[in-house]
């Protein structure tokens, strides 16, 4: 049963990066089906085994955060219909918590944990290749390229977050083919994410690429492979990215110097003023746009910053819980072995940069990366055979008289507890 549940979870994570490619309007069919199957099979597996892993601070903080969003819905709901009329974003948070709980329960070994990392990288290859094919089909005539009609910024961040993961897998995989397979994701990701024309994605990619120099205590062969991958990636970007995309990316510096960040700074200021009006309880989940509507008018939109969005919608209490989630993920990373520590730090920093220009507090990718890092922090600091499970209660054996134990034929061969 555990194998079936893990298989369903693997397919779900594999489908997350490309769910828009197989979606009907407003509904990501593949992830909905695979996610529901994974939850059902996980519950059945846990009922059969009767064992649950001990939660970390991360899981407690995440549960409290989701519960707080539900409390806000009930408190601010004047119609008295409770959670039945909750915004869709609340139920999205509930689903995200179930996903990270499944990952925790089904990845009690390093092999299972690595398997989910592979699922994410393989899944990210699908929209990356589709984006490149879109560029080929349109002969580079578009200003931005994004497979499946996905938001270009979201797609770029999704692809870039797979870059440190793929590089880590290339360093820890055995054989002649597997390491090169994961290294090949580096130029694929860099080309596809550049084609999206996402300026935030470009800055995030620079952070993600730090994983390469930080892990350069490599053999001469691996060092040569790293240099070759970076050189190939740069050559592909220069040769194939259209001029109009490069011109857009070239405006990143001026946007930062002018402090407008694509109009986000004005939106953030309005959000901070809305937070000041309701600093403790907030405006309720999904309430950012209504909160800034009086000031922004027709220009009101989502926060484009995960932390400001949480502060405005969930108030100071929700923000504290959200920050606690991040701190609980980051703290164990400092105590990991050198390679895992540097990989984890870069992946965590990449996620923080990705969340800064996007409203990603309820995004699947955000919660997946947090769950991956939490699993790594647990598996490299405890015995992988137990991996957080509570110890079984030992069964006391009957005491055998000393005289009887002294005779060889009466020696007790049972383990002494």
C-alpha cells in the first residue's frame, strides 16, 4: 500500500510543473486526480501500518497557519455560513498542507526523498521543452514565450527552482548516464526561462546558479562538466533568444534603479497602508485586492509579494506563523553535511527570491520545495531507518535465574532489552 501511495505522490509531483499543459479552463485536471489518489492511498497505508511520523515545528506551524486562515474566514464572515462560503484560496491552503503531510509520511528514507526530487526535475523538463518548441513554431515572433498559456513569471520561477535540484542530483547520482542527464537540465532550464522574458526569473536564476561554484570541490571531470554546462547554456541564450526578449531583460537594471519594479512598488505601498488599517487580524484570506481597491482603483491586483500578501490578508498573527514556517525550514539546514547544507541553502534562498515578486504563498511549488527541504533536514540528522517514527514499546522478557543462565544449555539467546 505504501508503494502505491508513493507512486501516486510521485506522479503528482511530476505533473505539478506542467499541469497547465493538460488543463481545462480553470481546472488543473492531472494534479487534481493524482493528488486525490495520493491522499486516499496515503490514508489507507497509514491505517494499515498504524504508524505516523513525528511532526517537526514546520508541520505544526503550517497547520496553525492554515487554521488561522480558517479562523479569519469565520471571524470576518458576516453572513454566518462559516467555512462553507470560504474563498477558494483557503481550500487551496488546506490542499497544500495535505501535500506536505503526504511527502513527510511517504519519504522516510533518502531513496524515497531523492525520488521525489527526480520527479520534480523530470516534470520541469516538460514545460521547458514545450516552451522551446513554442519558440520554434512561432519562429521567435512573440515578445514572451510560455508553454500552455501559463503565466511567464510563474513558469520561469518553476523552472529555475529545479536548477539547484538537478545539479545536486548530478553530483550524487551514480553511473555514466544519470549525472549527465541531470546536468543537461542546466542549459535546458536557462534557455527556456530566458525565453519567458521574466526579469524576476533572470534574477532568481542568478541566485540558483550559485549552487555550482559553491559545490566546486569536485573531481577534474566534474569541474570540467560544470564549466561546459555553463558555457553551453550561455551560448544557447546568446544564439537563440530573440532580440525583443533580450531587450525586455535588459530593462531589469533600469527598473530597479527607478524603484518601480514593474509597478510593484506602488502596489506594495498600498498593501502596507492596508495592513496598517487591520494589523492584527488582517483583511481575510483572498482579501488583498479588496483591501487596496479604494486606493488603487482599476489598478488593484494581487500583491506580487508573498510576505506582503500574507501580512495584509492574515494580519500580524498570520505573518508570524508564516515566517515561523520559513525559519523552521531554514534552521536544520545549517547542521547538514557540507554538500547538502550548501544545496539546501541555495534552494531555500532561490525560493525566497522567487516569492518576492510573486504572490506564491499558496502556490504548489512553494510548498513542495519547503517539504523537500524539511525532509532533507530530517533524513540527514536522524537515522534513516527510523526517520522520525516513535520507537516501538519493547516487550519485557521473563527474568531467568542467574544459576540457569550460567549453564550453556540454558543460555538465553533472546536479545536483552
